[in-house]
């Protein structure tokens, strides 16, 4: 099953070492129980480094009968000097405003939005129109209950810095080996996660996650333009209607 969703992922800054969205300076932390359930996006707030760019997410799976299944998704990402973020797909947009302490979910066709209060001291990762491939997490036979049968061996590697999509980046690769018998597998399964990060711009520029159980998922930030986006992008347009649900504000 493939799910198309748009969301903001929140978390206290002190807990970021435990998930895939990490503040500037992260070293990737890959869990073989959840690598496909924590898609990549830009985290913040990051101030003083405004930019805009195009996010491209792609997943490739090969089924048991040899059938290839591919999904791609493109969204636009914006960040201003105050750390505000916006991720926009063809149908909806998500705005995170750490200055006002709110986030907005905009439905572009009906021209409606919802406003949600954000607790102070939290960091966020904005993930727009992301694609998650596979079954529901609760029913996935390869998820956490099976994975607890045996510990996985993880090895981190620092890659040589290079230019990625026009931005100088440092890279890291984490390899996780899932032992034989963890989920009924008759041999070790190797999962690799490679990430390229710009210290100057404080952005994730590229990631490649290769998991034999789910396929290959990639994230790329392209068409990067350094400079302040239009301030109007970080507020709902005046012709949009607030369709507030009870408890969201």
C-alpha cells in the first residue's frame, strides 16, 4: 500500500538524536525498524540562512515477481531569515512559523486552511507531500516486534566532502546489518543510509536509503536559491478561509 500524506513532524530538540530529523550538525542515525517510516525533510528553526529550492522524493521497489514499482513526488520548499518554513505540493502547503508559534495547513484547491499552536522550545521537520511505500506500520510483518528478536550491527562512515547540486556538502553513510532470523530471513540483510549535508546553509541536500525489504528511497534538494523568499509565503492568503477544527488553536 502507498500512502500520500503531508505533515509536520515535531519533537523536542533534546530528543532529536533518536529519530531521522536532526538539527544542524547531525550524524545520521538509522533504525532498521523504521527507516521507511521517517522520510527526510528540512528541520528547523534555522535563522539567518534564507533559501528556496525544489524537493524531489523517489522510491523504487522490486516485487517478488520482478515487477518494478516507482513513485516520485516534487514539492517546493522555502525558509526565511527568521526560520519560518513552507513546503508546498500541487494540492496543499504546510507552513511553520516559530516566531508566532503557529503552523498552518493550506488546502490549495478549496482555498482553506487550519491553524495550529506550536509549543515553545520545539523544533520541527516539515515534510511536504511525502510518499511512504509499504503496508501500514501496525500491520507490517517486518516492523518492531520482529526486529526485537536480534540486535542489529551498525557502522558509520564519514565520506569525502563534495559538491552536491551546486552546494558544498559533507557526507556520511550508515550501514545496518540485520542478523539472520530477525524476521524469518535466511541471511543477513544490509541496510545503507547515505546523507549529504551543507554546514553553510544548514540543509539536508541529498539522502539515499537502500533497504532490501522496501526498496530504494531518495531525497534531493535541487534548484537551490540563496536569499529571502517572498514574506507572503509564510501566511495564509487573504482569500483563504479558516476552517478551524475544535482544539487546533
